[in-house]
């Protein structure tokens, strides 16, 4: 569920930034580039947020036995 909220927030931010950029007259090519960057950051952030849960990092813990 957190992943969907993160992606939804990223899409709302993307839409707002693209709309504002077109209002101030930024060329559509650069609006597209900015949109792709914001979308990619949103997907990467959602992937980081939705990682495995458990002992913090999600990695394997190896205990040293003496």
C-alpha cells in the first residue's frame, strides 16, 4: 500500500511540475525530460520504500560463533 501512495504522490508532483513548466513557457522537449526524470525518481523511491521488511536493512545476518 505504501508503494501505491508513493507512486500516486509522484504522479501528482509530476503533473503539477509539468503544468507549471508549460505555464512559464519552458519548451515541451524540456518539460518531457523533466517529466521523465521525476517519474524515474518516483519509481526508484517506491522501489526503495517497498523493500523487504524485517531486521532493518533486509540483508543476511551472519553471526560469528566462537
